[in-house]
C-alpha cells in the first residue's frame, strides 16, 4: 500500500555497469512572424513571452547538463528564455547545424495552406512530404534524419553518462524518436511535438550492449501550473502547433 504522504516519483533505475546518457529534447518556442508561410531553415525569431511556460520548463530540466542547440536563432532564444525563467545558464551552449530543422529549399516562403492544398493527401503523415522526397534545392526528411542520427551518436560518445539538453525543432525531435525506437525515419511523423515541449530519450550502454529507453515524449511541464490554468482558459477551437 502506498504512503499518501509521499508523492509518486517515476523511477528510471540504471543497472550496475550501465552508462545512461539522458537526452532532454526541447522544441523551440512558437514562430508567429512567418505570415502563414513555410520557413524550414529560414532563421526566424520566436515568441518567448509566455513566462508560465518557461518557468515550467526551467523547473523540469536538469540543473547541470551539456547544452546543444541548432544554429537557428529560435533555438537560442528559447534556451535564453528558459535560463531567464530560473534555470542556471551553462558556461557554453554548443550550436550545431546537425540539429537544425529540415532544409525545405524552394518550399520555404510558400504559403503553407496553399502548399498542402496542392499536395496529395497523405493519411497519418503530418509533414510536408514523404520521408524520401527531397525538397527542390533542399533536403528530404531522410536527409535530416541521417545528419541528426550521426550527431546523436557523436554526442553519445563525447558526453557519455551526462544529461544533454538539446533545443531543436519538430523535425529533428521526430527523427530522434524514430531512431531511438529503431524505426524508419518517416515513422517519426506519427509523434506530435508541441512548441516548448520536452522529450526524454535515454541511451543506455555497457560492454558490448546498448539500447534506448523512452521516459517521455511531448511532455508539457507547465500544464500542471495553477498560473497556466488561470491564464489559458479555453476560448474555442484553435490550432496552435505549426510545422517546422
């Protein structure tokens, strides 16, 4: 029988002789200046004005970690807002292009609604195109996955046993989830990744063995905050999560 005086704490025990490298993926804050257009790797700023959201994320992330971000400013702004909300900033945040959003080439700047209206319907694929299709002058989702997975493997070696906070993008995080689950890259499309959400993927390794554990996907730590409940009363249906 549980003791009601003690709150429930999820246990993620690591067996003796196993090294756990814990990835805390954070999707950047929402972009509101895109004008309804596809932006992909366009370097647009994001909206970091929701203090309740960032206070929740700041309380949730580890106090000591190695920080990574893509080279795009919306990930840097998101990290800075988390630090401003109370989490101590690291001495350095490594900016790595390998964690950037998909380069959507000539599709960038096109009206998003018109683009999807002109494309064949693709059931269960909430993305711009099938994983193998390369945007004209840009990348395919498979290309994004290849560079993301290579970077994950590199960081797992360089920072084994540490907490890694990586502020990145919806596509990058979908690719990381698919990799952790041993799935084809396009299987990552099935996962919803909201702005500022946290996804945790643990890489476990020992002598001759390795694998992944998935403690959480798309966690929104600010939801339980009383301040959030007061400030975000529903006012009707609204689409808040945009691609890229």
